[in-house]
């Protein structure tokens, strides 16, 4: 699991974790898995007045990083992620594992389905170099 964030960091991407889980669960989980230090920003379900599928968390992250939504990519695993990304104007890749609420991610409105975060990194690099 660490290989994906490692690769993204090596490529110079700045990372944010956006989850609907409350902060009381989010931060301990990120610490336990060794992922917390990869993220410059963590937005939990109770960080802002609205959560996904509302676009507010994504727009907040874009503002935090000083980028346009069109320059952002959400790597998600659910219908809520796809709805939020499209509403915000962000790109979205979906992974076929995680909390997908019973929806096959291949049926979602996303730019790509990637098996892993490492695959996402390869695709981003390929698209950037093309």
C-alpha cells in the first residue's frame, strides 16, 4: 500500500486524503497504516460543513494547494467519489477495491479504472509525457 504514495511523492505530487470517515477514526487509521505522513492535508467527514458527494472537500483541497479543479485528480473507490469529482470539475481514477457501496467502479463516470495506486502513477506519467 505504501508503494503508491511513495511513487506519487517521487513524481512530485502533493497528496490530500479526503474521506467521509470522521476524524476520530481517520487519523488513527492513517497513523496505524503508516500513511499519515504522506498527506499534506487530511479532510475527514466532519472537517467541513459538507462531505462527499458534495464537491466542497475537493474544492477546498484545490484552494489549499492553489490549483484549479481541472489540475486535480481524485483517486477514489465509490460513487460518492465520482459524483464529487465531476461536480468539482476534477479528474477521477477509480480503484476496484475499497468502499464501493456495491457499485462496480467500471460503471461509474470516471476517467480510468486502475488496479492500484502504482498503476495510477504510471498512467498519470504516461498521460503527462504524451
